[in-house]
C-alpha cells in the first residue's frame, strides 16, 4: 500500500497535469494522465461488469475524451483529480448502460398468446377479445404510413420519442405529434 506522502505527490502531479491540459492543451500532460488512468478505468468497469471488455474500453475512451474536453471545469477545491476522473467514469458507465439497454426482440407477442389455451375461458369474452384484436389490426392498417411507423417504433421496438426522431431524421415534436394522432385515431375507431 502506498504511503500518504506518495499518494499526495501523485495527486499533486495529476493536478499539475490536469491544469496543463486545461490551460495549455498540453498533450504530453494528457498522455501521462491517459497512461495512468486508462488501465485503472478499464479495471474499474470490469470489476462492476466482469467480461464486459467492450464496455470497459468504451467507458475508458469516453472518460478520457471528457478529461480532454472538460479539464477546465475541474475544481481542486471540490475533489482530487482521481475522484473527479472516477466520477466521470461512473457517469459514463451509467450513460453507456442506459443507452445500450434498449433492444429489439424477434419475438412476436401474438405468437405467444396464440399458443395459450385457457380452458376456463368465457366464449363471449374470447369472441369480444378476438373482435377487438381484429378491429385494432384493421385500424392500424388504415393509419398513414408515417403515423404507423412512429407508433411501431415507440410501442413495439420500445424506443423513446427522441430515439425515433433521431433515427427518422425528424424533429422531436413531429414524432410526438404522429404518435399522438395515431393513438387518437385508434381510440376513436375502437369506440365506434
């Protein structure tokens, strides 16, 4: 274990390097920070997610980019350089996991329910359910293509409105309007 003097000298060196990056865009100082912290950041990520090498690499890269871009925001009065960098790493890891937690599934929910047989099913309710499903499917086919596409991406693919807007290269308000209009049209159709 390092003695207090060695840790203090190391933190002072980091502080000098981060200030050189912030004030002079010093690439040599950044290289020293990079060489010291990248292996530690990878180990930090791998300790939380063993075997997730891609996550570890992404987080380390993202953190070092932020160190370069945001070094001027570092405040020595609030935290040591190590603490600041590990806070960036924790936040980058959380952001990465949030961003990559959504996924599409090849499972069609209707296939699951088609195989399920309820022996106590009420024939009247079953007929009503079948009619509702057919009405919704029919009304979905009547929607304009852009509304149907937005609705599918939000509700079937589980994407946020912002993700759909980015994917379709549309303003966020347009995507929200398409989803809202589609839902309103379906509600009116079903109430008939």
